[in-house]
C-alpha cells in the first residue's frame, strides 16, 4: 500500500498507523497551508479534557507548506513542554521518554515541514517502526496509485476510515473522561511505551 499524508506536528495515532502499515509513504509539501489541522497542532489529554497545542507560524509570500516558517511568538515551546509535563507527568512512560522529546521544545527549526519531519523520525524510532517516507516533489491534485489521507485525517472534520477503528488503551484520565480516541501519538507513547507498536 502507498499512502499520501500531510505533514503533522506530533500527529494523531491514525497518522502513525498509516506510517506503520504502508509500504511507501509520501509526505505532501506542495499543498497550501491550512489552519486548524494537524499540520501545526496536536491534541493531548489533560485533567480538563482534550487540549490543542498549536505551533504558531508566519505567513510569508508563499502559502505552500514547504515555505511555512515557525514563529517564535508567545514562548510556545516552553508552554507546550509545560503542558506535556502537566498532562503526562503521571503517565507510566513519561519519565522514560522525556529526554527524547524535550529537545523539540529547546531547539529551533526555521521551517514547519523540517520540524515535523524530525519529530516523525524520532517518534518512529521510539515506537520501533521503519516506514519508507519521502516528501512530494510536486502537488498531486488527484493521486492515482496512492491512498490520499491529506484531508481525511483532520481534527475538525475527519473522513470515514474503514482501516482505523480507535481501540481503547490505558489513559491517565480515562476514569474522569472515558477513553479519548485518536489523540497525539505522544498520548499513546507516554501511556503504552514499548507496547505502542502493537496498538498500531
């Protein structure tokens, strides 16, 4: 199976399931940037329910995702890391993985697509999956030999996906909120650790 995916910031479990199960993965970098998508946000579970963490971006002359720069506005790196510590500090595997994750909130990347790629490579390493990932070299409006998930994997309006049924796994706040499906892969990793690969 060959799939076409948008770039994501600590993407949802569904996105990583596609990485794990596909033979070849093409990451779209020639599409126009869309607000309120996983391209620059992730969803985590907190004591108050689901919280979105959004990377601020700068709009330059080009709207293409490959040209979108990360903004340093609002001390977001520190705020995101504090939110993760607060949300997952009591999870079974936060301490085990925190040294791998913290550098993403200490170092600076210029471009969102580079930042997201570095994150996805590290997450694949930690979960122990080895997808064949490459970036697109042009915009593909109507993919022929690729299964297109660019707009299907969406926080606001997800499309039906017969290959993805979120099954409950242990979550810190499940007693309070019930199981919260398809959160950031960080939720899976911090709660399930080395078992994450079996969930995917």
